C-alpha cells in the first residue's frame, strides 16, 4: 500500500478513498427534502394563529362584523389552489407530495386568518384586517352613520357599528379616550 507521511500522520492516497457517494433511502430523501418546507409551514401557521388569538383578546366578544371580504379571500385561495393542483396533475412531471403540502398549508392559512378588509367591532376594541386596537389605544375616533371611524397608522378606517350600540359605545369611548374624539362631522 502506498502511504505518504505528513507531519507524523499517515495519509492514505486518494485512490483508496471511496468515490461512491453515500446513498439515501427513499424515506430519508423525502425527509431531507420536505423538512424545511414543513418547518416553515408550521412556523407560519403558529405565528398566524398567535396573531389571531391576540387580536381576539384585544377585541373581546364581537358586537358587529363585516367579513364579506373573508369569503372572497377564501374563495380566491381555494380556486388558486385548485388551479395549481390541476396544473400539476396535468403536467405529471412534478412530485405531488410537496405540492399537496403547500396547498394544504395555503388552504389552512387562508381559511383561518382574516383578510385585509375584515372589520370587527368588539366589546373591548376594534379590528381591521390583522390590526386590533383596544378602545383606549385609538389614535382618534368618531361615530358617524352606522360606523365607528378611527385612525389606524394615521389613516381613517371604519368598522360597522349598528345604531343600537352607538349610545353605549360613545359613553365608553368618551370615558376611555375623551380627548381623541374627532371634531370632524360628515
């Protein structure tokens, strides 16, 4: 055997080293390929559900809501996912398992999270899209028509407020944020 000495240690020649790459079983290959996607999907679902729970805690029990945009959002996600699935099945050249996992994750996120236009009036606060605020945290507010209008990041937005809740809500808002009522009138 041809040996070379380097710094007192024996080094075997390159020809004696195995040049065959290690082989992976199909199960190991699937695990290596899908593990990052599954971890990202689990993290996205966990974060979104924590944000949904935090918003629910700030808003409290729902008094009025406009969720029409959620239905459109969910139908859009559903049809997009069905389109991707149909395209993948028609092509027949794509590995179906990761596609199905991504579609399932998109459907789960789409059906459990609010859309950008979700508007909720609650006992303890308001929610617009992903953003929820307690009444005492509103930058500025006013009750007009059938809506509670308030500033969110400097822009006016609104949530539905039926007339039967307006007297109690006005009393609560003037108690919690008296100096933030807008003098603007519609």
